[in-house]
C-alpha cells in the first residue's frame, strides 16, 4: 500500500515534469515564429508613403523674381531712354513691324541676350507697333526733357540694381527627378511600378517587374531585373499578405483578410495586393512639403534590420518565404549595413527620396526669393517717385535762373522749402541742402528731411549786415509793437532813397526788415548749394 502510494507520487511527478517540458517547448516554439501584429510598425511606415503617393498633391512653382515690380522698373527706365535707342525694337525698313528676334552680334551689346525679352516687354507696354503711345500713364514719357535728364542717371542705377537682384541661377520649371512626368505620375510609378497604372489597375508585371509569376521568396527580394520587389505595393504584400492555413494571420493588421493568401509556392494576386494598399487611404489634395516626403522614406529605411549580410524590412527568421518560421518581409540583397542610405534597386524608395531632395532645394529658393522681392519692391517705390524728385530739382534750379537759363547776379530769392518736399527725395544722391539725409531713421519715408537753417540764416544775417549790401543805418524802432500792416509800414515814411527800411510786414507780423534780407539771402545760398550739388 505504501509502495503503491510512492509509485503514484513518482508517476505524478513525471507527469508534472513532462507537462513543464511540453509547456516550455511550446513557449519556445511560439517565440521563434512570426506572430500576429509583428509587422504593424512596418505596415504603418509603408502606408504613410502610400498615402502620399495615392493623393492629389502639388508642388510649388519655381520663384519668378521678374515680377511686376521688376517689370515696372524696366519700363520706367525704358521710358527715359533716347528715342534713337528705342528704334532697335522696330524692324528697319518695315513699317509698323516689331523686331522680335535679337539683333545680330555686331549690332548688339554683350548683355542684350540676357535682357532682350525684358526690354521687348517694356517697349511694348509704352508703344504700339505703329509707334503711337499706349494708354499706360505710369511712365516718364511725358516729362519735360530737362526733368528726364535730371532723373535718368538715378533711374539707370535702380534698373541695374533690379537686374542684379532678379538674376537667379538657371533652374528648371519642373523638378529633374520627375523626368517629364507630373508629380502624381512619378509617385504612382513608385507605388505601382507603372506611372500610368493606379492601384486598382496594377498588374503582376508592374508590381514585381516581370510577367511570369514566381514564389514569395523570389518576388520579395530586390534586384535589377527579373521578378523582384519593384514597387511599394510589392513591399506591402511581402510584409502583410497572409499564407496558407496554419501559418500566422494578421501579421500587419486584422483588416487584411486571412483568406486573401499568397498562392502556395506561386505568384501573388494583384487584386489582393490592391486591397492592402487601399487600406492606407488618401489625404485631401494640397501642396506637398519636402520634409514630409523625406520623413516617410526615412521611417521605412530606419526599420530595415541587418542579418547575414543582407537587409530585411519586416519580421524574419532568416528568410522571406511567408511561412511563420521563415519571415514576412522584403530582402535587400547586398545591403549589409544600414547607414540610412537608400538600398539599391528600390525605385519605390529612390524616386520619392529624389523628389524630396529637389523639392527641399526649391523651397529654400522660394524662401530666399521673398527677401529679394522685398528689395525689388523698395527699388520700384523709389523709381516711381523719381518724377517728383525731378520736378523738385527743376523748381530749385528755376528759382536761381533767368528766362535765358543764366543765374541772376545779386538776385535774392524768397523761397520756402517744406519738410514734405524733402521727404520726396528718396536717395542720398538727391537729398541735398536744405534737406538732410538720415540713414539711421526707422521711417523709410523720411530718410530725407528738412535740415534746420537757423544757423545758416544767422550767419547770412551777419554777412548781410557787414557786406556791401548791408543797410547804411540800423533801425532803432520797436517794430514788433505794431499789429497792423498799415502801422508797420508807416515807420518807413520819410526815409531817404536807398536807405534801409526800418520795419517790414513779414509772415503776418511786423519785424525789423533786416530779417527779411537775411532770410532771403540765406535761402538763396542754400538753394544755390543744392543746385550745384544736384547738377
């Protein structure tokens, strides 16, 4: 009886031991097989790129620095050009015929080829083919010749500055990596293997690069020819498509139907692969950003693991046959070190990567162009004000000249220059006394402002009182006591001819008349200085 109990205990102990061993073996076996959900991170990464490829995205256009401000500057400069030079834009010997083609080398300057199209646009905005003016009023065509001559040097400088700013490096309107295709077509090529075939129309040839079918291990290996993983759709199927019953299901997501299996030892079914790709969805149409496309590619590459001198995207136990003991993956032959580079023979990664790099460069140019456009805008604003500067210069000059254009000796000018007139002068070259240039002011509309002239007036008053034109007697009358013009002028009654007046009605006040002489003299001095510097 006792022995029987001991035997029972021994048997039970063996059973427990066997059960433990079986359980342990079961756990080990389970750990070494591919499990459900194991490829979810890879599926998500592939889906991110797939969504971008399936969506209606656009890319920004190359920045055009020859905008309206640039065109206005060139047009204003053309309107000041001599008539003889403008004739080169009409055909010689033909009436009312534009010269479309660039003149021969022996009849043109070195920079004509670069600016000919800009000049053509400018001249045709000013004139019609028959030589009559257009209705464009925003030019300098109607200015007097003396005003044109005054502002022409400044206008040429502004035009040269604008041309230098708008001179951007030669770039193609289309990204080179698109190879003549649209963005949608090129990303579709990465997705399905054929730029003309959407997901629903993709076939085995486009997805895997060959017309004849092959087993999963062959189709899920990259290469330069033959059956290979030739597209994003192929990668999705290699990673996510289920195998025959008894193998792991839902390796990527339960949304992949376990009945849509890869044929046993045979080819994939494109319609099943299309179902997987469509699970990734789309995003609303908008402008594509280089960073998001680059990030989508990098996330896929980051998930590639290295084993036995090759790279693997997806769960693997040494192969990509689809069996749970082998792997559901893409094999990158020769990719022995994941340094972040794109594996060879993967157009589904290299195409979007190239687009992302070129798009990033374009985005940088667009950003840089914003500051250039701001500079062009400032130049255009200066150019549009040049006619006002020319008129002001003409006024200054006219006050100091007779009708024959000669300065009137000894003539004084009672002339007031306002701060507003100085504000119209927009460059240091034209801002001359009595105006003063202040480079450091924050108000760009008041860099040129009226300079206080009291010191000059006082100096002129002293000169007037001691020079040949000084009065022979000094006034001892308190002129300021008079509030009426008549009373003020009565102080001068009885004075001998040539004697300096005692009082004068100045600015609605009765003042010592020497103030008038001093102020007139002072303004004539500063006006003469302005004209001398400007002309």
